[in-house]
């Protein structure tokens, strides 16, 4: 079999490539190594075939075993009639099979569309339709949700869909474990071609598809591994859903495979369960979102577990408040790394040797020397150094456009190729970025703009407050009024108490909440970030 990847292949329709000159420069500078992603597993299997690659409760699988399993998976998928360049929607939980399926698809040149277990019919149907997926690979069920029922609806809604492969009890579909494993040769992979598609974490409208190439994603994972000083002695725990960019390649699963370390999985990030996994597998590094970091820190008071192996806790996906950042090392014994990233590309990391001040108060600095970052005002002009503005970026692993979304791309990217992140940031002289909110996450109270992030940071400093979210509610006189939704421990503070507390912290009067709501928990997105859209709808 030979490669079918040419620029005229149908899967490239709607893909926005890097400009030729830029691509040449990234290659010449060594960012793009011309390696297919599947090669990372191959190289580690050659270098240390007997080292453990995947760990679970029943034992471990060596690099040699996983390497062979991925080849067999690739051959089996091709033998079913799925072709290189075809798209397959993958919706799997955090289990070791995720890795064999992923590398099987990559080696077959079949493009995985990586969706999260929490996605439901609306998202999956949209993503399968948009990508014209020929296949859907899912688990049988999770909790009381049955993915096979979803597959049934999907089959009638998406005309291109021909193959449903199920991990577990297949019901009326094909058992993933039963597909033929004795196929022939694998195709040559063009490293400039699309390797996989991620789903945007965007907070407006339906999710977008983010096509990442072998070249850019190999760099994403290997450069991230370097920043985290990852070696074959490391054990990475996939705590967040594996299909999300953060646990997948920052450095995550793929970065760990690239250095020959071991990957363990947990489908349940509760402290009880995750701490047991850390202890059992001697986990050295994992990634979490801020609400989870907070919960883990608090839980060290009641969960007895040996967490001494954990050297690095990566926290990102949403802003970690300074008060919570300071808790991480005393509570968990691990170094804190703040990670400000996006599926579209740009990754910012605090470095392991950054002073505590930067670790606690910034969201890191760009991964690559060739990441281009601009901080601009609403007219698109660069702001003064240190001033707040929107982050625009381009670089060797940042997309130039969403897949099959020309109209949206005209707004989301500048004519010269910068991605408009929608994030408000300040850049320090060291290059570190401080995220101060989202352009759209502001409350307009009588003409004054209030950053929800800023207000939330102050609310979280209150000793009784565990989680906080600020939302604007319609108001006849002011346009919007400020509502603070709080999850508290013990007694709920009164509005007057909260206002007094915030005023004492020096917050302007117009930013003080007009009303408070108490909740037992805040709604979260598929990856566990606080879901402001859902919260606004229910408040
Ligand atoms: C990560 O990726 P996405 O695509 O789910 O979400 C990206 C957005 C960013 O534009 C920003 O608004 C927010 O999530 N974000 C943060 C943040 N990290 C992400 N906001 C404040 N502080 C942070 N540390 O969330 C993602 C991808 C790779 C690595 C880490 C996170």
C-alpha cells in the first residue's frame, strides 16, 4: 500500500495549510522533524522494548507489545476497508486501549476525530457530519450512558458513516477486539499531512475541528516533554479525558510515549481514586484543571495516600487563582506548573526553575522560540508593554484556520495568519503571560466593564469560598447586574459580608456583586472547566 496523501486528497478540502515559506522555515529551523507521530512509539519500542508502556490495575504492557498491537490495529482498520485520509470519530474513556486505537489510526493514516466521553448526540453528530466520518469507535457504555444507542442515531443521521467499532460489548455493532489483525503493509505517512483532529473548547456555538499535522503535533509533544524534563523514568497519569490536547500531548500521553516513559489511566479523577492510582503506579506527573487541583489539595487532609512519587502537577485549562496556586506544593509535595494552552496550538508553560512568584501568579510563557505573540487592543494595535489586551498568536504548532470553517476563519484569524484567541492577557518583561479573562466574559454594569475573572479571583480569596463564578444578569436600570455564584464550605456569607471583604481587598465599588447565589456545585464542561454558558442559562 502506498500513501494517498496528496494536496488534492478529499480530506484536505477545507484544511488551511501553513504558507509554503513558513513551512520551509519551520523545517529548516528543526521544529518540524519530518517524523510521523506513529514513529514516536516505534522509536521507544526499538530503544527499550521491555520497558512498561501502559499500566493498569491488571499489570503492564511493554513497549514491544504496544508497538505490535498498534500495527495490528492499523492493519485491521485498513482490512475493514477504511482508507488512509478517511476520518473516524473516536470517543473512548481513559483506558490503555485508547493508545493502541490512536496509534493504530495514526499508522494507518486514518484521521481520528478525538471527541470526549462527555460529548453527546448534538456534538458527535455535528463533528461526524462535518468531518464526513466513515467510522465511529466508542466504548459500550459509561455509567448510565450507552454509546451504542448514540451510534444507532449517528448511523441514520450521518450518511458517510459505515463502521461502528465498540470496545466492550458490541451489541449490534462490530467488536473492536475482533477486527482482523493479519493485514498487509502500512502506508507511507506524509508528515505534512493531517494526523488527527481535536475539538475546539470554544464557549460559543458548536465545536470546531482543529486539524493538526504530524509535523506540528510531534513538535508539540516532544518540545513539551523537554520543558517538563520528562524521561523514561517518568510515569504519566492520564487524569483528564485522554482526547483533550492537554493530557494528550502537553506532554501527556504522546510526549511520554516519545521518551519511553509509562502511561497510566484513570477514568475517575476523584481524590480517592486518583490518589490510589498515583500511589499504585508511582506516578510522577499528571495534569488537572483548577477545580480539580483545588479539590486534590483539600483532600490531602482526609485521604491517606502516598503521593511522594509525584514530582510535577500541571494545572491549566482555566485560570488558577493565586491562593490556590500557593496551596499545591505544600499540600501535594509536587512542583506546580501552570499551563495556558489551547487546542488551536500555542502552549505556555511556567518553567520548572521559575521563581515561586512567577509559578503562582503567571500562566507561563510560550513553549517555542518561534511562537509569535501579540497583545492588541480592540482596534488590533499592539498595547503598551505590560498592558492588557487580546492575545494573538501564530507559530510552528498553531493552526492557520479551523477545518471546513471559512466564514468563522475570516473572524478568528487575522489576514496575516494570527489566531485571535479571545483571551485577555498581560505580558511581563520575562515573556510570562498573565491571563486576565476572556474578551466576552465581562459584565457590563451601567456602562462599566467588569472582568469576571478578576472578580472571581477576589471571591476565591474569601476563606469560606471553595468555587466562585461571576455572571451578569439582565437588569432594567443597569443593563446587567453582577451575580456571584458561590460554592462555600460551612456557612454562606451574607452579601454585606462579601462586599465588605472585597472592598477591603481594594476592589472598586462598581465591581462588587449585586447579589449572591449559593450552589452545591458549579456546572462544568466536558473537560471539567467551569461552564459559564450553562451557569448563565440556569442563573
Ligand atoms: C486547553 O485547551 P482548550 O482548547 O480546551 O481551551 C483553550 C482556552 C484558552 O483559550 C483559554 O481561554 C483557556 O482555555 N485556558 C486558560 C488556561 N489554559 C487554558 N485560561 C486561563 N489560564 C490557563 N492556564 O484548555 C489547554 C490545552 C493545552 C494545554 C492546557 C490547556
